[in-house]
C-alpha cells in the first residue's frame, strides 16, 4: 500500500471536493478559486465528514505508482484553494532591475536588451525595488505547479553564477561559491 496514497486529506473550512466517476474528474472549490484534475484509470475519490480518501482499483504496478501521485495532487489543490502558494525571487547584480506592469514582467539583467515575460492571468505578480536592497519578485497563485513553473522560468533567465553570486535566486536559496583565480606572485 502506498504510504502517501493511503493518507487521509482533511478539508479546511469553506473547501468542497466533488468527484465525477463518469468523467473521472475531481473538482476542488474554495475561497480563493476552483481547480480541476482528471484521473486516469478507475481511481475512486470519496468525501465523508470533511475527509477525502483516494482508493486505487487494483494492485497493478501502474496503479500503485499513480495512487500516491493523485492523493498528493488533490492535497495540493485543497491547500491552493484555501491558502494559496507563494514564491519569492531575489534579483542580485549591479544594475539588475525588475518591474511588473499588469501581467508583464520586465527584467534588466545585464543583457543588451530588456527581457519581457508574460505571466498567466491566474497568477498575481509584484516586483519591488527598495533603496539599498536587491529587487524582489513575488508570485502568488492557487495552482502549485503553475507557480513553481513560472518561478523556475524567471530564474532560468539569468542563472546564479558561482563566482560573484549574480543572478536570480529563490529567497533563502544557498549558492555554493567558488574562489576564482589565485593572484600571481
């Protein structure tokens, strides 16, 4: 039995989960929005007394592999519609800037041109620039996968280099630094 798959998901106040067996679709609705997930195979999702359980149809290897995944996806959807997900990115480098206008992020990252990135409308983005501090980018949304994917896309525009530590990184991320060349005698 999957250790994660057999765990019960407790629903916070204001969150409802519905499962349509003929469409094989799980819908989670909460105060922040609504998310949907299609399940492959004959997985069953039951909701009783504010608790959600996922049961697999058989002991085949493919069903065992998907059991924990579907339970984790539903748990992420429940957390997303109740609390939401946030990512914070820090832009480090002399002259590096970040500005957000609507759902377009403009980055100046030391290239000969500015980089413009369109952010999906499901996400809220904010860029702040305080004097004496590095520019910060804040992403917020209800879909964990989408928030992480967009944060990784922003980070990939200027990877952190190991000598000076310049680039875009997550807040609190550790970057291993290298010493560089030793001075000649």
